[in-house]
């Protein structure tokens, strides 16, 4: 029973990160791709707020153990997402501003 509950929490956490990121795509400073002549304004995604994760767990009526597990899982997934996305942005910038 506990294993089923944990796998359900994993699935919910992964879906929560993907759904939230897909709808909201939080970035600091506005649009990711904004051209201003020869310069480009770039913003980097920010980590998900702890309160948002806990609110999502509360809305799904997860118990304390599921909430703790889901919180740690989402934070881990979010950190991985941020690392990958920041690498993509750096590569994109290097390609955009390369010397020809």
C-alpha cells in the first residue's frame, strides 16, 4: 500500500512540475526572446516557490508523508530543469553572438 502511495505521489509530482512549468514558464525580467537591434534581452527561469509546491500538495489533499516526498521530488526535478534550461540558454546565446 505504501509503495502504491509513493508511486502515485511521484507521478503527481512529475505531472505537477511539467504542467506548472508549461502553463506559467516563470522567468525574471520578462520575455525570454526579445530583440533590441543588435542586443538581446535574456531572462533565466527561476526556481519554483516552496509555497506553490505546498499549495499544490494541499489542493491534492496529500498526507504529510506524501507532501514531504512530493516536495523533495519536485525540488529535485526543478533543479534539474533549471540546469538543463540554463545550459540551453547559454548555448543559444553563444550561437547568437558568435563571431562570423
